[in-house]
């Protein structure tokens, strides 16, 4: 098929060709960048926390009574929770994995400016922390009951800590023992001995670049507002939740029990906006592709009607139906290809702006040829029906058209 005659014919009516090119270009650019955002958000939403999510829930206690004995209430609550049949472990915790809210610090292997440290999320737990979270201890040992201190505020850091494997590898890249028994410094100069290492523990912020950097610290923060994380025997979580909520409320009338959530509900809360963004982008891309295909089909149909007599004359001069069909398919392919090339350039430009200004990830280059091929297929399918209609034009009828 000669593209020269197609190009010269299209240049006599540039508007239709320009519309096809622009539609395809903008669709190409938006698809590539939307897919990059959807891909990144989907990875974040599906990121494993490392904990036994299916059997864990958490609940918050908030005191309102005057002279509330926070430490006594926490001790009694933990005794109640740990003594409940079906509960395997329970801890007071300052934040919950993938909840979106938590605390971070910097660790380093030598004392000094923490600007040179490795950022990490911090979880306050006690000797039941590893079991309550359902995480795997791969080196070292758990905390001992005497390790956990009671503090109001931050205070001095306890002498022992447990690291996530990813964090241990970042701090001690050459140590096959993952730093167990070695010293790390927090708050610039305060030493802590690495008591153990767990396989995986996600930070409260799943979208964080260092989401697998976490430490456990043996600490009970004394506060009128506290959170308990409870792990149950397999399959008993949902049945135990209302009983535990009622028992906590009845045990201490000077506080309210609220925000009792499973980890599935915690994920839903955390990713509520992210999930909506993914849905909107998928819908937008689908709608954009549909509009583009309808636009291509409509413009081709218009061209068929406008060239009705010309098509008939070609048929009368011996052009076959297949040649007419190929002509419109080739015409569409030519301008779709131009639009795709411009769209690729536009996609790179848009992505550069998004990366530098809005912390959007760079798109994976694999999506560029995939989107190109997809748009070519969609465009050819869209033009197929009006092109077939053009191929069906009878020569006699066309030549009689005024």
C-alpha cells in the first residue's frame, strides 16, 4: 500500500487527520502515566505486612476519668487480655503496621549526627511482641519480661532492640549474623544492643520507600490513650472481638473502648483514598480508550460518506473491495502511528513533570510498546466497520450520485 497518495489526500482535509493524531497522542500519553500510578499504588496496597493479619485485631482505650491510673489500667488490661481463652498473645503497642500512623527514628552503628543514620519505624512492645504480631524470629532472641520499661513521654531508650531483616542488612551489610549482639545508636548517642532479628515487619506507612525498616523496642508508654494489639487462635478472632470489647469496657468504667479493627479493616482505612485513585484512573483510561475508538470510527465513517462518489469511481475503475478496505485501514494506521509517536514524546514529558514535582514514579518502559500496540489494535478494530461499509459501495450507485 502506497502511503504517499493517502497522505496527499488527507492533507486536502487536514482537520480529520489532525483530530485522529491528537486523540491517539493524548490517549497514549495518559495511558502510560496512569498505568505507572496504578501499578505503584497496587504494589503498595498489596505489600505484605509480615504479621499474622488473619488472626490479629487492635483496639484503643481512651480514659476520661480524673486521676486515672494509666499504668495500673494497662497492667490489668494486659492480664485480662492474656488470660482470655483463645488469645495467644497481646501487647500494648504505640502504632499498628500499615495503619498510616506511627513513629520513626534513625539508627546508626556509630554515635553521631543522626542525619547519617538509617531511618526506621519504631514499635513499642514487650516480651510478647514477636508472638502477638505473629512475626518470625530468624536470629537472636525475644525480649525478656524485665526488658520493658515504663515511661511517660520518650525518656531514655531501653538497652535492647529487635530489628527487621531488611533494616539489619542495611546497618550490617557484611555481617552474616545480621548484627545480633552488636550495638546500634538511636537519638544520635543512645546505645541499644541488637537482641534479635525478625524476617519481615512493615512500617505503619506502606507507601514509604523504606517500608520494611522497622524495630521493636521493649517499652510501655504510660498514657491515658493506649492501643492493644491482640492475636487469637486461628479462626477465633471475629468471635472473640465483641467479648473482649465488652470485658475491657466493664473492667474500667473511667475510659471508653473504641476503634476496634481487624487488620483487613485497617488496610481498607489506610488504602481508602489509594483504592479510589486506582478505580478512578482505571475508569478514566477505559473511558479515554473508548472515546478514542469512537472518535476514530466516527471520523472514518464521515470520510466514507464524504468520499462516497470517489469510492464508487474507484470501484468502477476496477478497485476490489479488498483494496478499498486496505486503503482505509492503511490511512488509519498511518495517522495512528503518527499520533503514537507524538504520544510517546508527550508521555515522557508529562512523566518528567510528575516525577520532579509530585513524587510520581517513573513509568516502566515495558508499558510504552504495550500501549502502542494496544492503541493500534483498538484503532484498527474501530475503523474496521466503516471501512467494510466503504468496501460495500456499489460502483453503479456511486457513479449516479450527484
